[in-house]
């Protein structure tokens, strides 16, 4: 692992620092989590100070990079880890991949030069000098791909002598590297050393039998046969002309309507240009069931077939046919050989013989081979045409990434249609219809081509008076999949998904069906581990396998989402589970969210209630949320799922602790601020508490709603909620409840301007907080006391209270509360007339907001700074801050927008 500057090595540090830089560089310009770094550097036995060591190494690397005079390189902190920002081509692995891709479409001389340049980037072993736990097998795979392609280019250029000298020691060291063995045999043959080539094969064959118990692979066997018969494709000598050639044309009919897909068609045409330049081009079109893979490829091939002078071969591989097994490669070879005019009586019996004949026939031909509905790379690999200038297109629901490694295949992930193209497809098949109908149909079909064609076919076949019924069936989630069914169930979205589901391994199928019980829009490995009774790594692997098979999409790292129609199919799968199992899964999910939410909120800020759910699930399935940023990121990623769980539980009357979930999520309010959203969430919890008749539950929900009103500047109803909560509890409910009661009522009264009455309650709350000995709770009360004294004009007392709260918050590392406390000090100093101190406090607060999602605090501080700057006569700067504050308050629909508009109006009047 080296850091080079103008070809001179820059000292980095020890193995740990080198390993960290390697990890960041291998995923340059993306975030690498601290957990991933620790796992890579120490494996299963990290030291207790691992996080501190990582932070120290990051600081060291930043110092190293600052010494390198390049502004483009930096290490950024980005939750939940670090990101190396660097021009991609400054990383050798990226540069090597780009050169390999460029070489694929370059002329022969240029291709050889590019590949030599790429191979020269390896200056020694990969990741030298880093801890042994840091591995990157993909770098070795890339090196082998570059080296193999470079040798192939040099073979075409006739550099046989140099290649023999280079490859012979490699083969001696690793005789099982069959591609290199084949290249050495070819070089020997073309140098006139046929006997040496055959001797190499004999030695390799014996070694393979001794070590592996099997002979060489089919490709090396085929090469051996061609050497024995002096095949011109190996020797390079002229071949006798083939007098009778059949030009196969096996394409099935093309679909007449292909809406959109211009970018995908262009991708296929670009791949054809690679073949036209003499390279062997392989493309894999992958995507979920019904996305239109076969339609796209066949439609394009009809237009491109004339460019392949030796014909087009087509095979439906039946990889996902529910009625019969996938077609074996040997059967497809027989089909292709018949198409190439091999008589049935001359058809070789064995697979290897068929493969050898197939490759011999296509060695100097330029053909297009379409392999539709493949189930694995192994099924496809023998069927790829060997001739330069040929092209192969494969479609599959799987990604077949193995072909990218072994055959330099390029992958085209096919997505659903853009909305406009989806509407046009419906219009072409079913007519325009009444305004907005086709747009609604396309949206309900999730823009999936198969669903669009089925829906359009039903619309076209239905009498006018039944069209609305078809649309209504699509609109109802309970009947949508049934509406997307024609031909007695043989052609339907459900049937396509059934095939994918039946192809899953039992553990995958179980995990997939369990997802249907959940009500959220996305899922992550920790939740899946909790509902499946497995570990997080196993759950992550299963989710990624489902994504590989296009039943889920990994929208961001470790976040998986189903297509809308897959989500409905999941619901049907869940309905097939026994009711007791569904109930158990839901309760496991609820327990997970209770435990994880409780863990996250305790990291975010002080907890002002006695709810504790952290032991509901095994700690191993909970996300690691030791830092405030990670806790906030967890809430943010799971927020919509929490909302869906709450709404579903409340609407169905499910026996789930709705109000507890609402209360636990309450700490997230300040970083997910939206008045409408939080009012709805809190009232859901309040209704659930009232329905359950639980007095303390009702108390906590009233406290929560009061807090929401105050946070968003809505004073109406805040005192009423606080007084109602006050009357619900007594000393028998404990000092924590009493502290909350006094603090919330005092806070609400102060906001209504009743400061003396508020002070009475807050003094009681402060005494109780001191007795409880919880600094976080004490900070809350101190802040409310400061606010009240500020409104009463007792500025010295207000500053004393707020400084005490600030000291606590800084000690706890609570950035949001620190910003709030600094903003409060700025406001107190402004009111007291000390404008310089006020500006200093405000600017310190805003600096802490940089890059952090603490919208409410930032909005209030910028409002305060705008007032300060206006008072100091700097109207331009004041307008900037007030405008920024207005934008933030409008974002969260805060009631304080009116205050800011008044300030801006006053500023405009002063300027006039």
C-alpha cells in the first residue's frame, strides 16, 4: 500500500494507518463506517480502544494529506464513518478498471498499450504492509483480468517469444491457472514449438489429476484438441475455405410496442460497436421479473441482426420456467449445432465434443448469440461465441456477476419505465382514454412493463362501461395483483413472482415471506435478524441475495426496498403463514423497534421518563448507536417504518404499545421537525392512551403533545395540555413524574407570558431534578428557568441558569442542546443590550450547526443573529440570516414564520 506524489513515495505510517488508508481508498468517495473499519483491521477481536485508535489514525492521515499539495484530496467525517474524497483516477484500482474498459473497445495496438499501462500499476503484492485482516480479493481478480487481456492482445500482435519468456515461469509456479496455460500453449504453437505446447498440456494434466482428482477444464481440453489437429485458430496458419455455410436466423418475433428504453438501446448499440472493432463482446441484461429484459433484447436484435454476417443464434434457457427444468448447456449446444448445419447423425454425443465443435465452427465467424432467461453463469459460459467480433447477450433475473469476472461481461441493470414512457405504452395498447386515466394506471402498475401490458390489454378488451371497474381493481391493494392477470394465470405479475419465489432456497424463502408481515417501506439487516431469529451478518447476506435476484432493491447501503407490486405479493405470502406465526413476527418487530428506539433516544439526549425497553431483544441484533450522530441516523433511516408501524397498530387495534413507541421516538423531534407530522404522531399516541384507559400513559402523551406545541411556537393549547397532565398524577407516581409535571407546566406558562407563575413551578422542578441527580434532566429545567428569567427581564439570573445548563450539555456531548443553550445566551445578551456578546454566542452556535441536521435550533439561532445584526446596523448581513431562518422555519411549518416576516418588513422599512 503506497501513497505516491510525483512517483515519490510519501511516508504514511505503520500497518494500522496503511490499512485505514487502503480501506478508504478501495471505497473512495463513499462513506466507510467505523464498524467496517474496525472489523477489517482487527477482525473478531478488536481492542477496547478501537474507536479511539481509528480516530487517531484518521487525524494522522489528515496531517499526511495536508502535507501533500493537492487540494482535491481530503478525509471527511460523514456519519457513520469517514469518506476519502479524491479524484477517482488517482486510485490505481480505479485507473486499472478504466483502462481495462477502454481497452475493450480500442484497436489492437492501442488495446495492448492500454492493458500494459494498466498492468504496470501493480508495483508489488496488493495491500502490502497492511494488517493481514484487511483483504481485497477483487484486486487479485482485477490483476488477473488485466494480465489475461494484455497477453491476449500481445498474442494477436505476434509477440510470441516475449510471451513465452513471461508465461513459462508463471505456469511453473501455478500450473492450475488454465487461462495462462492456454496462452502459453498458443504462444508456443505460433512460435513453431508445437511439441513443447503438447508437453506443457501433459504436465498440467498430470498435476491437475494429482491435486484435484480431475483433468483440465473443457476450454483447455478443446485447445489441446485444436493443437493436435493443427487448427489454424491456434497455429495462426491460413484455413481452407468453408464452402457451405448456413446463416442462422433464430430470433423470435419482436414485440411491436417498445416504449422508451432509448438509453438501454443505446447501451446495446455501444456494445455492438465493441464487437465491430474486433473484440468479443458479452452483455448481461438483468432485472426483476416482468421488467422487459427479453422484449428489449429481442427488439434490439431485430434491428441489429444484419450487422452480424454469420447469423443470429437464439436459445430460451428456461431458467425460470415453472413447468420444466432449466435447459442444460449440452442441450443448447445440440440446438445451436443443428442450426449451424451439423447433421443429427454427426452430432457428437459427449458435452466436451459438442463444445469443441461449436467453438471450432464459430472461431472465425461473426455471430450474435442471444441467451434468454439464464439461471447461472455456469449455464451460459460454454455457450458464448469464441470468435473476435461476435457478440453475446444474456438475460437473467440474477446479476450473473461471475460472467463479469470470467468473461469481462458488461452488466445492464434494467429498471422500470420512466412515468412518461409507461403512460405512452398504455396509450399505444389501450388508447388515450379519459384525462388522467392512463397516468393513474401506470402509477398503480409501478411502471413495470409486464404489469402495464396486462393492464392495457384488459382496458383495450373491456367494454367502455367496464373500464372504470378495471381501474378500481388496480386501485385497491387487495385486488391489484388479481387485476394484473390474463390468460388464466399463466401470464400475470403474480405468476412471474411465484417463479422467482419458488427458486429461493428454504432459508431465503422464509426470510422473504416474513418481510410481508412488516408494514414499512424498507427493511434493514438488524430488523430481519430480530424477526428471523438469526444473526445480523446472516440477515444481511440473505437480503443481498434477494436483491441479487431482484426481489428487493438495495437503495442505499444496508437498506432494502421491494417494488410496490412485490410489496403486495409479500403481503399475500404473509397471509399464507399461520396467524400465530404472523403475530409472533409482528411482536418481534415491535420489540425490536422499542429496544432500538429506547437505545437511540438515550444517546440523543436526556430521558425524562422511566420507560426502559432495552432488554426486550438480544443486544447482538441491535444496531451500535454509541454516538449521537449514529443514533440520529438510525432514527432518520427508520422513521417511515416507525410511522407505518404506529399507524397500522392503531388502525387495526393490534395489541401493540403504540403510546410507548410515540414517547420513545419523541427525542427525534428536534432533528425531524415538521409540525403536521409530529402533531399527527403525538395524537396517535394520545388516542391510543385514552383508548387503553392508562392514566400514566395519558400523562406522558399530554406531556409529549405539550412539548410539540412549544417546540413549534404554537402556544394555543400548551397550557391546557400541561394542566390536564398535572391533574392526572400525584406524589405517589414518583419524583420523576412530579419533576416532569412541574417543568412542563412551568415551560408552558412561561411561553404564554405568565412568568411569575411559571417560575414557581420551575423552582419545584429544579429542586426535584437536583434530588434525582440526573444532569440531563437538570439541564432541561435550567434551560426553562433561563427562558423564564429572560422574559421577566432578569438577565443576570437568566445568564446564570443558562451557563449552568450549557456546562452540563457540553459535558454530555449533546450538540443539539449546546446549540440551543448558546442561542438562548445570545437572545438574553441581545435583550440586555450587550450586542457584541450576543453576536459571539450566536456565531458559535451556528458554527456547531454546520453539516448537522438540527434544523429547529439553527432556525432560532439565525433569527436571533438577524435581530442582533439589524440592531448593530449591518442590514445586509441581517437580511441574509433572517432569510435563512425563514427558509428553515418554513421547512418545518413552524408558527414563528410570522415573527421573521415582521423582522424582514421592519428591515425593509429601515432601508427605505
